[in-house]
């Protein structure tokens, strides 16, 4: 992102050659074809995402073909209520951290919105977008439906979505960077990279985060995305974003960690790094909730007593972290809309009764 996105001065100045009439006897120059680099980049991104999905589903299909369904059913049934309770607790903590994403974004945009509205907008938008995918459209639509009723303009809602997204990516970068630096030995056994290479990648990621912190601390920075310009948070709010992002991801990772059949040889910090990496691949695939890609990565990366036991944990994770919040969000949205319609109907009835009294 560039710091100041003013209009290109050269584009605003008149070109004498372009505005003057061609000289007598001269031939008009053929128009220079425009670069199609954005289309090429979009095509490359789409092909890469499709390739990633195909590889993941190939790995997943081969794993599933070897599964014993009876053992899978037994492994699901073996999940204790204690594991489920802790999973629900960490799910609640993760979504609570997510409400902070919107709270920080609203503070950056200098908007005063009641926390009740902020919590509903954040929770519902993330619960829906995590499950259905395409967060710009699904999560953005939910945010617009909630925040617009609180008087927030569409442009501000779009900026809020972007600033909240920055929080998520900062958290991911910090977890992966420190994981690769501190647990390079353990992670090298999983990703098969040399220990020194893992440390170099971790150092590069943390260096990028440090550079971003210095960049936003020097002076107010503006960024432009899809024709929209907005101001990035300063150092104080950015540090808050990083803390929230790390806490959210650690809570989300803890949901799956407590559901695992065994933790032998797998400490939480190493697991969290693998979890975030699997999330990144899921995001890159553009599959709803990273489904398929996330599971394939975890099945190949994590040690487990059996593939059935690990897949059972992944299925329970999908239910606790995705399905239950999604259903709860739909209930909340329906109840909120029903309450608003009831209030409007009651107000209309009161006005009608008042009119009848005046007529008498």
C-alpha cells in the first residue's frame, strides 16, 4: 500500500500532442493498447486457487478412501463432554475477540456505535462469512444491514470491513512469524523445510510486521483499495489490532486443540502455527470456510493415533466453530428483524389510535 494516494499529476495535465489537431499530411497514431495486467493477475489467482482446491481434494479423497467409517463413528462418539465444553468456551472467546475487530475499526473511523450493535454486527458477519465464504459480500452485506440502521454510511461500513481485515492479517502474521522462529525444529518435522529456512521465513514475516508498525507510526497513512481511500490506524491502535488478532487466532486454534485425540509430541504453540498456515491455504482456495483445503492440510501435517480420530476432531471443530455460531447468528438476525418490525407495527398502531381520538 502506498502512503498517499493523490491523483497522478501526469494524468491530470493536458497532453499537447493529444489535444492538438494532427498536422496536415500526418497520419493519426494507432491507439496504444491498455495493459491487461489486472486481468492477468486475476486469472493467475483464480488458476492458483483452483489448483490448490484440486490438490487438497485429491489428498482428502485418498485419505477418505482409506477410512473405516465404523472407526470414525467410534472416534466421534469418544469425544468427551469435557472436550466439547472447552471447545465451546474457546469458540465464545474467539468470537468475543472478533467483536474487538469492529470496535477498533469504529474507533479509527471516529464513529460512536453502541457495543450491543457492534457485537451483533461483528459476530453475525463473521459467523455468516466463515461458513458461506466470500466475506466481502456475505459479511459486508450483514454489516451493512446492521450498521446502516445505526446511521453509519455505506462508505464507512466498507472502511470498517477493511480495517477489521487488517486486524485479522496482523494476527496471522505475528502467530506464524513467532511460530517459525521459536518452534522451527518442531515445524520443520511437519512442513519438511530446513530449520534455518523456517527461521528465515519467520524473521522475514516479523520484519514485515515491524516495518508496517514503523510505517504507520511515522505519520498518518492513507491507503486505497478498489477506488476507496481510507486512513489506517496509528501505532497505538495497530498494536491493539495485533493483540486482538493473536488472541482470536489462539482461541480458535484452542478449539481444535482440545478436541484432538492426543497431544503427544505436539505443543500448543507449534499447533497454532500449523493451524494458521492451514487457515491461510483455506483462504487462498476461496472455498467457503476453507473446507476441504483446511482439513487436508491438518490431516497431512498433524500426528494422530489414526486418521479416523483426527478427522473426527476436525468434524467436531466444524460443528462447534462454524455450524453452531452460524445457526445462532441466523437466530439473532431473525429475532432482531422481528423485533424491529414489531416495534414499527406497534408505533403505527399507536399513531392510528391517536388519530382516531383526535377525530372524535
